[in-house]
C-alpha cells in the first residue's frame, strides 16, 4: 500500500453540534474539551432529530456546513447518533461526497466510487473538496464520553515494545456475509508494528486478547463480551443493516453501535440494503494497513470503503494509536 502523508488532527477537524438534541449538546461539549477543538471550528445548528433526513432537510444542513465551516477544516465530527441517514444514503457519506439519489432506485447496484479511498494526503478538502465525516454515536451520553476517552487514550499508544496487539479476522459459515473473507490478510506478525494477524473460522467470537481490529460477516455477532479491547480498536461486521443506529439491542440485525457499546472505538455499517458487494464495506487489508501508518480512525475507515454511499462511519474520529510521537 502506498505511504499515506500525515493525518487529520484536532487543529483541522470540524465539530457539528445539534442544538435540538440534548445528547449532541452534551457530547459535543465534552468532545470539544477533550480534543481541544477551536471554537472557530465548532458549528452549532438545528437539525431534525430522527433516523433519516429527507433530501431537502439534508440540503439545508449541507449548505450550512459548506458556508460556515472554515476552509481549514478537513474532516468532520458529528456529535449525534441520529440522523444517521439521508433517504438511503449514509449521512457521513452524503456530507463527504454529496447525496446520491440514483442509488435509491436500486440499492443493490454499484454506487459512485469514493475519491478519498485512493487519496494519500491529509488535506482532503483543500485538495479534493471532500471532508470525511464520522458520527460520535453511542447509546447514552455516558457511553459517548467513554468512547471519547478511549480515542484520546489511543493516541501514540502503539507499537508496544513488549506486547503484540491482535487483528482478528473471523470467517463464518454465512456464505453471503462472508464475502470479503477473500480479502482477509494472511496470518502472521507485521513488524515493526507488532500486530499479530489472527484468522479464525467460527460463527461465534472466541476469547480475543488485546484486540485492535475485529472483522467478520454475520447478521448478529455473539461473544462481544469475550473481547479485550485496546483503546482505538476498530470493529465491524458485514451485514445489510448494521448502520441502523436506532435498532434496539437484540432485535433484528446487530447494529454497528453494539461494537461501540462493547468497547470498540470506531465502526461502520450500511443504512439500506447494499447486497454483499465487498466494495460497500471496509476492505480488511486497506483498513489495517492504513491504520498502522499512523492515520486516524476516521481516515483509516474512509480509506477502506470504495463505495461508501450507503454507509455510516461512527466512533471517535481522531483516535490514532500508531501516530508518531515527534
């Protein structure tokens, strides 16, 4: 994989807070404090608090952000858990690349490729007019604060000279949802990052020590309580509706937010039926190889999804465990 140049930092991240959502106000305030986000990069506005925005409602939000966020802002943190979609599009993808109405006519079709996936720099808005975005989404304000704290704790925490960290890739018997297992990296240790790649075949998670990355394909993932998460951990599962962040725990397909509640720091899911195109989900090798180069969770996840229109990125955007300390 080509060398990535630098990363997005608190100095060029924008924070959007929804004044109509008490969760957003509280979490946004805490995030600005913990990450030292400049007041000039914080936009407070009114957004309908519901799972999906209409195209017109989104157009108002997009216009406000475009007009009022300073040009220096290269990425966005959205301090809410909903809205997470615009019609059939994920809201984070719609803000980055624009709303794609055509995919709603046939959600199993290919969507427009991301111009960010192959981008190597750390100034995507200046260079491409794209601001990768992530929702700081959790089920409660307390969970969101814990998520933010994990992201802050992750910074420059790796590699460890004494203990390896583990990237777990679980192949399952669910043939449709196991589609991207062909892209799982080979087992072994990545040096000098001290990342051990673990490949497992099972339909339930085994005990997972020092987990930095967990990826699998299942409608519901059992065994989340068996994971020993590291700060900055990334985790996701290939299934159709993992991006429905208002799904009740234990009902229907598992939501990506369950990874966050379990202790992961970032995740991804789709908000409308994508079929199992691997391009619509995080590519295992691109995700891992981006992250260990020192970029943020925001950037690593955005580098890994080729067709992101139907996806929503969630977590603490600035977590960067492999960030250089100098």
